């Protein structure tokens, strides 16, 4: 089992997420955290970016994926991100966590809420 992990925490995105048309009209701030399980030993040995996953590319791709879409549920958004990253970057597994801190704070008086999923290749 591979224990190597590349992680990106705190990707801030303005997204259209909500069940009502009113919610969808106003983009909300969401935060995406992602963990990619990938054997990075060859990258460590060769000091070559080709043998790992470029976190800058992953960050830009996630922002571009989410920005142009409307989602009723963050569950769907989270699944889209996981599927996209698995297909494009081919890690052994990916864990995606999506936070909706503004809604949590404004509507519920809590610090954070969200969804966390893990998907594996194959």
C-alpha cells in the first residue's frame, strides 16, 4: 500500500451552489481540500516533476471545473472534482473535501460544514 500523499488545502473558489434560484444567482465562497495518493519515490529520486503530480495544475483545473457550472448539491460538486482528478492525474486514490463556511456561519451559526469523499482508481 502506498502511503505517499500530495495535498492541497484551502483552494478558494466562487461557485454557484444551491437548491433555489436565489442561491444559484449569488456565487458562494467554497473551500476545496484535496489529497492525492501517489507513489512519489521516483520523483524524489530524480527531482523530476514528470514523476509526480503538479499541485499548481491540479489547483487551476479544479477552479476551472467548478467555476463555470451550477450545482444544486455540494455532494455533486465534490464527486465531479474527484472523478476529474482521478481521470486526469491518475492517482491511486483521491480524497476531496468541500467546505461551505459562509453558509455555515450565516445560516446555522457554526464554523464549517461540508462533504468529504474518497475515491479510488479502477
